C-alpha cells in the first residue's frame, strides 16, 4: 500500500529567505527521487491565488480583521481540497510556503485576534490535515525587513509597523517551543551557505523519516 506523503511547511516572517530555501529543498528532494509538489499560501490554486491578490493588495479601504481571517481560510479550504490532500493521498510530498502557523503568527500574534477562533477555523477547514514537519526560518525583524524593502514594492502586510512583525516573530518562536517534535528552527540571519547547510541537515532527516515510513530503514 502506498504510504501517505509527507507534508512539509516552511514558515517565517518577512525577508527570511523562504523562496530561496524552498527552491533549495525542492532541488535536493527531486535529486533524491522524491515525488513532490511545491505550493504556497495563500494561493496554490487559481481561486486561492485570486484570494491572495485580494489579501495582499494595498488599498485605501481598511480591511476588517475578520474579513482577512476568513479569506485566508477560504483560500486554504480550496488549497487543501484541490492540491494538498490529493497529493498526500497519492504518496507525494507537499512542500508549502506557509500554512496555518502563519495564521497564528500574523492574525493572532500580529493582529491580536483570538487564537481560539483560529483553532476553530483550523478544525473546520482542515479536519485532520496538519504538517508533519515545519522549517522555521528565523531572523531578527530589522534584518528581515531590510531585506524585504530592498527587493520589491511592499505589499499590504509588509507595510505594517515593526512592532507587528515583532509579535509575529515571537508567536512563531513560541509555536516552535510548543511543537518541538514538528518544528526545525533555522537561523536565517546567517549567510546563505550556512542557512542551507542547516536546511540540508533537515532534508536528510526527512528522507530518513520517509524511508522509515516505507519500511526501508
């Protein structure tokens, strides 16, 4: 029987190098024969990408925090139904740029919304779908924001104040402490070669876990 695939999420605040390191993970796993899907949140499907555009667009109208939260979970529901769950059921790995931990970090931590409300929506939308492993790329807020500002025009979230991103970071680090079995914390403030050396160690661990799941170890 084909084992269920591994669900890997990559989390972190602004400017921590998620895109660069996800590309590194994708290449390493593909080179080692892993059948994988790389996706992102919000997004991953045509409908969810449309919702992403609504969420990130800079606008004069103030976006209600509950509206933001519900849009995020609406995109997630479509993403799980169309991409994540079918891929995992087919034995593929899914590597996702952010998932529900980002909602706890940004909407609960950053915005100050109820974590209980996030948990209720998590249960409603996701059922039993949870990441097997999470790579948290962590860097001080001033370093991350300096990188973000240097690369492109800032989206609606990236235009938040520094104290917002400090709360986001603190929430991520708390989640990592509370879920040590799932999280792998990586210092993203280091030079890229050092960061990717740490990412490589995690990727090797994931392959060993996969072999064990398939009964090959």
